[in-house]
C-alpha cells in the first residue's frame, strides 16, 4: 500500500457491544393474527404505507408485502417512500432510515415502530468528531454511507448505500478526486481495493457483520463444497476474500435466485433469509459462522436494533401517531443535496444501461 493510500484509523468512543440488546417479541398465534389484522386496517384508515428492511422480522416483511408496501435495502426503501403517494410512511428499520425518508419527503408524516432502534455505524460517527476529521482533509471529497445521522450526511458531499458505493467512488476516482470515507472501515477497505481510489477511512464498523470469521468460514466451506459464498461488504476482509459474490442485500438475494448452486453460505444479517427462502425455496441456506454462536447476542448474525421492530410497537404508533421523525430543516436541506447526488447518479446510470439495450 502506498503512503498516499494509507488508511487513517480513528477509534469511536462508544462501546457498542455493551449497549446492544435484543428485544425480539414473542407472540401467541392469536395475538399475532389479531395484530396483523389491526395493522392492516390502520394502514388503510390512515393512508399509510409500510416500508421494511430485509433485516426486520418476517412478520413485518409479510405485512409490507400484503399491504402494498415494500421490503428492500435502504436505497430502494428511500426510492419507494419518495415515490409512493401515501401521506404517512411507516419505516420498519433503524433510525437513519426514518430520517432519510423524512429528508426526502419532508411533506409526509414519517413514523417508526421504535425510535431507539439505531445502528453501531451511526453511534460510532458523531457529527462533530466526523466534521473535525473532514477538516483535516480539505482536498478530499467526503463520501458517507447511508448508515449515518442526518448531520453527518449534511457534512458530506455524497451519501451512498452499499449497492452503489463502488460505482460512485469509481466515478469520483476517474475524475481524479481523493476520497474521505465514513463510517464503515470494512466497506471502505473493500471499495478502495475495488476502485484503486485514494481513500482515508473513518474507523467504524457494524457489530453484526464484524462477527463473521474467516477461519470458521473456511471450515464451513470445506464441509459444504457445493455451496457458494455470499458476503455483505461490511464484513471483515478475511470473509470478503472468500466470497463468490460480494454486495448489498439486494444483490445477495438476486444471487440466490439466479445462480446455479444447490447451497449458499450467507454472511449478512439472517433477517434476509425470509426473502431468500421465498425467492428460492429449493436452495439450502446456511448462516456464515460468527465468533460464538452459543455465546452473547452480539455475536449472532442478527442486528439487535432491527429486532426492536415488532407488531406490537408498529400497531401502537399507528394507533397513537407517536414516534414521528423530525429532522432539523437546515440540516435536512444540506443532507438532501448529498442524498440527491446518489439518487440522480443512480437514475442516470440506469438510463444509460437501458439506452445501451435499446441501441
Ligand atoms: S446490521 Fe449493522 S449496519 Fe445494519 S443497522 Fe444493524 S448495526 Fe447497523
């Protein structure tokens, strides 16, 4: 690695593992069905649409699908919420997703089942510290992952999701720009290797993906030689390097549907298995190993904050109108600039692909 490409590492102060906890709800069958029916009626009564992330509980994904809502990764959730005519968006996911929805559609009411549902990447990247870090590199273009607060997005030149990060950085690199990336160091490291861009990285990580272990994955591969390895790039390099496919949740889901293999080992949050089983019921799906599957909740492959979304708190916010998301208008206005760069880039890229096809 050249000196210019040296990775700048910074330690966030928060101890995520101690803060993380799981509150996945357990419901009797009768209560589950009653809540599902109640939520369906409330969504209709209130002209509301449910948008859920792939990592949320299967019941929420089922509800979104059955009520004309949407289940996807964060880029597509943002697009869908922006384009849907409903006056209320109910975002089942983590805090930054609700904030992003509000920034993109300030005229709509945005509700979330649980306001405490956050993300280790967001917690580990306080806006004031990140801004001071950016000030040290005034000649760098600031590109941040979507898993950040509105204030961090407002400090950035670009916001990207994992589905478009490599393409955006490649584009900037081809224009001769140097990149300051935050907050996920593993994703940043992957993008740097893919694009060859000169990048300095903030030292953040996802507590779920960081638990995947290269050595244990090697052993599991040896036990399942027919399986392909699917890896989200928030995982450590030792895991990414063993992947047959590296990409966003949507890309990994597509791989299960389209690739000709009987089995897949999946290194991302296990909430994705609901959609993968739906899409490819005949495929054998295995979770990539984490450090201690029988140890603490923070070493299993499920996000403790995504697990805070449930049927009870979803019904509650629809009944009470509580947990509405507000973003400071000045911050939102600035964050919208960097978010729109991503959405415009994505739209232009799709139209170029279609244009080629037509020609
Ligand atoms: S899975 Fe990781 S990146 Fe996604 S919300 Fe949870 S902590 Fe954040």
